[in-house]
């Protein structure tokens, strides 16, 4: 094996330019693959993180996936109902605090009740619609990042004045309200409340910042015209990947519709799968193109070395040994190119990570790069397999050449 | 001159034909025995089949019919790896063009067959390689690349390489064809010495009848047949 390695290395080293071209081909392939994978996965993880942070991991609402069985169905085997009157008020979650206590008894995470309602906010003659969520500030800190997203004031300032409200900063800007201003909330049921803006909120997600407002649960209940209403339970779990299973368990336990963050964003996550497939296809194509460079170089070397191959075979080197020499050359080029590609890929990631990226949907941020050895190993594996195949094919052809024909030709 | 002894290579009614459509017969129905301690010259006009005969003797080529025996063992049923092994252990080749590996030093070229055989350690290979070069008048030249040596020096390196694994037979195809008279004389003297002092057999293909006359035995090939 040392002989094979020595001859292979001598061939590779004595052809500096060809070797460098081959190495650079592999290095570019590996480098850009690593960069692309880091960028794609980084953006995906960043997006998911923002998505998960801006919403509760699980939302238990006062809806049911299928209507509850009516007593008439059991008593009379009825197959159809007609003339049912839709209730005017929201049903809400029955015994919400008992349910919360029950979930807390086994959940590795936190639970908080909330009241979701919609209202029109009026200030200085301007009207705008908003999602008003009634929360329990003490519990809210455990289920969302709301306390860290408050820009002016604090979450606890909701307790400091009656009918206090926290507005999304863009929502406040749209109506021209500031902390300390008094605004009017009008609900769809005709309730009108006067509230004091005690803090502003900035999540970084435009859609939330333009529409979201928070009050105490009691205030939201008054706005909805239903005291004791709790129509949503917000859950935060320690392991976000278990959210789907936990949601299913809560739903089975309570009968209320429990939506995990994965279910809420099913379409988006499917799109990510397609995007990943496209990414790995492109990465594979890049490395395949790079392997053509290796094939070309090993072909050229074997062509130039035809006479040496004949001599080595006439001296008594076995066909397999000769084949190994050129195969090892391809692997050496592939390995050197891979290491160079790792460095190139890492530097590209660092460079891209410094670029500021602006989106209409989220705050300006750096391009999110995800660093993992998996990307490097994956690129290296594909590059080495491609280099191996690219080297093996010409090596096999060269090694099977008949030495007599070559010696005659050389003479 | 040592007495011819045991047969080393034997061709029995060997024919070699090439070409699929229009077949060309390179050697026809040849019987040859090469014995230890003899210096055989193979002569004949161009295209007569001299080199083909040499390649058959050296197991580089496979006969279309007939049998090749190396040290009494038939090579007919051997696969390429076994034939390569016999070449490595028993035979040594010297060609008209030195055919040294250009990126390797003279010493590395000489030790290449030893490394392929793998019987000696690095130090022993180096020592033997240097001794071989010195015995051929190339003392202290082992570090040079073939491109830094004269034609005669390269051919002597090629001879040293052929002797690396102490082969029983040296097969030389026009070894002096590319050399000046002085270098040719040196090569011939080396061959003579090898035969006389070590009992090896040498088969040398040559156009030069004067050189051939200095061999122990001549085989003349015309149109693929032995005529003398």
C-alpha cells in the first residue's frame, strides 16, 4: 500500500497545476454546498424559531373538532337536526382552571389562560381593528416571550391602572397613540371600554406588531361581555418537537381542540421539506459537476502515464495495484479538495453571516447561518464518493491496458 | 563462461496470432529453451517476430497456441496476477527505451520491483539498490532523476532495475538500440559479466549482428519462424 501511495502522491505532486485545478473544483463544490446548506437550514431554523417564539406552542381553544353528541341522538337515534339556534355568546372553555390544573399535573412546561377577542381601537379620530388578548401577566411570562418583547413600560404595568392595555408598537404608531394615552375599545357585542396605554410591544413580526393588543383577562372578559370567559389556554412545552403529541393528549383529555405549532404551520413545514429536497438536489449537482473535473484530471494523468503503466505491469505490478494507484490519486485530490472546501465553506458562511438582510415581515437581521458538522460530513461524503467513481473508471481502463501494445507503440 | 544448466523458460510449439478480421501471425510454431547461464541473442529483420518472441518468453503476451513453461511450470492456465508475480520474482526486463519512471530518482526506480515484492525492509532495499547502481558504475548517482542522466546511464539504471529482485532471466529488447558505441559496449560487458558470474540467463533481441555474435547462442527469426 505504501508503494501505491508513494507513486500516487508523486504523480499528484508532480502535476501541480492539474492537481490544483482538480482540488479547486472539488473545493468549490464542497465549499458552496456547505455554504448553501448552512444558509438554507439557518434560514429555516431562524424562521421556525421566530414562529415558535411568537406563538404559544399549543393553543387549546373553546372549539371542538366535531360537534358534541346531542342527547337526542342517544335517546331517539336521530339522524338529523334542524332548527338549531346558534348561540349568541361564545361558549368558552368550561372549568378552565380545573383543566389548567389537570394539564399542569403532568406537563413538562407551563400553562396560562387567555381570552381572545377582536375589537376596534379608536384614538384621535382614527379607528383600527385589533386582536385583543386578555392574559394573566404572572402566568404569561412562562408561556410566551411577551415580557422580553415589551419596549416601553412593563408587563406588570397592566396591574397599575384599571383597564390598562399594551399595544403592538406598529399598531400604536398607526393610530398615533403613546404610553399614557387613553384609547377607546369597541367590541362586536357593543361593549365600549376606555383603556390606558401602559406599554408598547415589539415582537419583530410585523403582522403581530400591527394588530396585537394585551389586557388583563378581566378587561378582555368585560370587552367580550362575558364574565368568567376563558376561550383559550396557551401552553408552552420544554421540547418543542413534542408539541404535536402533547396537543393530542390534551385534546383527548379535555375534548377541546388543541392545535400545536406544527399543525398551525403545516403548510409552511411542508414547503420546507420541498425546499430541503431542492437544496440537496442542487448540492448534489454541484458536487457531481466537480467530480467531472476529477474524472478529467485522472483521465489525463492515466493517458499521460500509459507508458509507465505498461512498464509497471511488465515489471510485475499486478493490475489491481496499478488500478489502486490512480484510484488513490483521485481520492487524494478529492480529500485535499474536501479539506480546502471545508475551509472555503466556513469562510463563505462567516462572510454571508455578516450581510444584513431586510424583510418586510420581520426586523432587519443578519443572514442566519446554521453551523453543523453534518453539512461538512455530507458534502465530504458526496465529494469523496464522486471522486472515487471519477477516478475508478479511468483507473480501471488504464490498468486493463495490454502492456505489449503500449510498449510496441512507444517503440 | 558457466555451463548451460537447467531450463528456465521453454516455448513448445508456440504460435501467436493477432487481429480479429485479417489475422497476422507474429510467431509460428516455435520451440525454444532458455537455460540458466546462457547468453542468447535473438536476431532477424524488422517485423520478423523477435520482440513478439521475447514478450512470449516474458509472459507479457499469451500464445494463441502452444505452451510456455517457466522453470518447469506451465504458464498456460495462470491468471494475470500469477503471471505478474512470476515476472516480478523470476524475470527482469530491459527495453530499447529505458522506460524509467520520470518522476522517481534512479534509486527509487531500482527499488520499485523490490517494494512491489515486499521481501526486504526499507534499509535493505536502499542498500541493495545502491549496490546495484554502484556495480553498474553509477555510484552516488541514485538521487538523480532520469532526466538528469545520459542515455547510457539511464540504460544502466534500467538494467539495475531489472536485476532488483535477482531474476533468473533477463529479457532485453534492443537494449543498445538507442546508445552510442561506448555505452553499447558497457551494456554488453555488464550482460556478459552477469551470465559468467551469476549464472543468469540473458535473452537479448538485437539488430546488430556484431553484438549478437558475442552471445553464446543466436536464434534467428524470419517471418515468425526460427531459421537457425
